[in-house]
C-alpha cells in the first residue's frame, strides 16, 4: 500500500464541515496483536473523496482493523494457502489423467 500524504488540515476541515469533533474518534487497536492504531496513519492511506467513508468505517463498532504488520502477515499467509491449493489442484489433475 503506498503512502499518500494528506495534510491534517484537509481532514480537520472535513470534521468542522460536518460538525464533528476529533475528540469523538473511537480509539482502535489491532484485532490480532492489540497494538494501538493511529487514526492519522489510517486516514492518510485514502484520498480526499474517501474521507467520510473512511471515518464511517473507523467509527463502526462492527469492523475491526489490523495493524500494517499483522495485515501483511495475513496476506502473506493467504498467498501461501492459495499457492498450496494450486499445487494440490495440479497434483489432483495429474493423478486423474494417469
């Protein structure tokens, strides 16, 4: 995921425009390792037209987030499982043709 620099001022303007307070932001921690997550790091990964949606996600009690390290580990594990399934599929295909 590439880093996009978005000035805090742009985000703060969105809060003021929608009568929101930065103090009302939910505190978050990684779903897996429980390390604290930073809202500014999270929101800086989005473009300006996604701010409102990203804030809705952040505030949603039914959604959990991973920190970058745990997310990267999760995607790496999923890629390994996918490759293992592809290998198994090739073996089964070979066996069925013999």
